[in-house]
């Protein structure tokens, strides 16, 4: 038996489970998944855990809050298999993802700040004499592309991706971008300049549409900030508990 068992530091599965509001089956499952080091067995086959297993469980549960269940499992399994470098790599990936999410949030906020209201007079649809002045409230594709400094084909690509929804002029069939469509195009343009792919921009555009504009999204952005802050704090807490476990392992 280990030194811990010889000195009487024995813990039953129920002891570990009770401290964290878990079931004894969950504790056994964590051992089988490699989250906990293998338990020793009594002559009758019962599992015997030690303070080392308790430290491993504390580390895992703390890591879950910042890395997710799958990430925390992979980190603990790597540690228990003696692959600490792999565990550090996985931790680095989570921190890198958090940094990327922070950059995305900053880019979103920057794009929303740049969405100053478009003067209504500037949306009179230019075009052939037959429709100039007869179709107010929108821009044709050429003038809007010129405003953004892009080519019309880019606006068509954004439309195909579902990011911009122009209407069609009933007389000419031309695309006409009303104020919401111009807003979506401008926001897409800002985020694309920031290097974000269309698939990452689409969910934000959907949120802006559902909210009726960028102003109602202030609460959403504040909640986004809070989530990132909580995740950052959770990563720190998880790192502290993992360090305690590593120290105990020696």
C-alpha cells in the first residue's frame, strides 16, 4: 500500500462524492476516464482513495469551469499519464481561445461604434432617370460599393452568405439597399477588415437584426464581457488547483 494508506489517510468513493455533491458512480467514472489516478483496492476489491485523489478531483472540477468538461478531462488525463507538456499545451489553447474571443468582442464593438446613423437623404436611390426620385430610401449596389470602397461582387457575395438582404426595385430589378441593409453591409465590412470570416460574422448580424439595430445590443455586449471575465477568472482558479495537485504528486 502507499504511504497514505499506511498512515490511515483512506477515503471512500462516497467521501469524495459527498464533498462535491457528486454521486459515487460519478467518482468511479472519473477514475475510469483518467481524471483521477487509479485507486488501490482492498483485499475485497473495494476502491480506496487518498488525499491525492481528492486534490485531483478538486483540480478537475475547477478546470471544468474554464476549459469545459472535455478540455478538463484531457488535461487531467495527460497529467495522470505523465504527459505534463501535453497538459500545458491544452491549457495554452484555452487561453489562446479566450484571447481570440476578446479580440472578436473588441472588433464587434468597434464595428458597432462605426455604425453612425445614415442620413435619410443619403439613401435616395440613384439610378436611371425613370426611377431616380421615385424609389427613395435606398442605395443601388454601385453607389453603396463605392461608399464602402469595395467592388459590387463583394456585396453580392455577402448577400449569398445571408449577411445582407437588399430588396429588388420592381421597375428595374436592381438591388436596393435600405437603411437596415446598409447597416448590415457596413458592419460586415468593418469585421471583414478586422480579418473575421463570414461564418463568424453571420451570428452577430442575426443578433443586430433581431434587436432592431446596434443600440439594444448594449446589454448583450455587457453580458459578453462578463462571460469572458468569468472565464478568465475560472482559468486562473483552475490553474491554481492544478498546481496544487501537481505539487502533491511531486
